[in-house]
C-alpha cells in the first residue's frame, strides 16, 4: 500500500505524458483534501483506471475526455 499522495504524484506524471499525446482533448481534475492524502491505496490503481478510460473512449476535439478524481466525505475515492 502507498499513500494517496504518492499515487496522485504518479498519476500526475501519467496524465502529463498523455496530455502530450491528446493535448487539450484530455481534461483531468482532482479534488482531494490534504488530510485524505495520507490514506493508503493499492499501488498503480489510479493509473490503471486512467489507462482504461483512455483506451476505451474516443478522445477528440469534438469529444474531449473529462476525468475527475475526488474524495467524498473523506471516505470514498471517486474516479469519474
């Protein structure tokens, strides 16, 4: 298990690389409180979800892909 902060840092690097490929057609937003960043999560789990979303969706200027990572009630991690 790794901290959510560490996982988000890895995800930011992954998103950066994909933004080079898709430019403004890939939108990524995260809404996570500082206190939630110390929670533990399985390594690479967010990257796998992001990879799946990119692989199975159309990403174009007409249909940009929006991905949001957030925490609900300091308990549930949401990826939409």
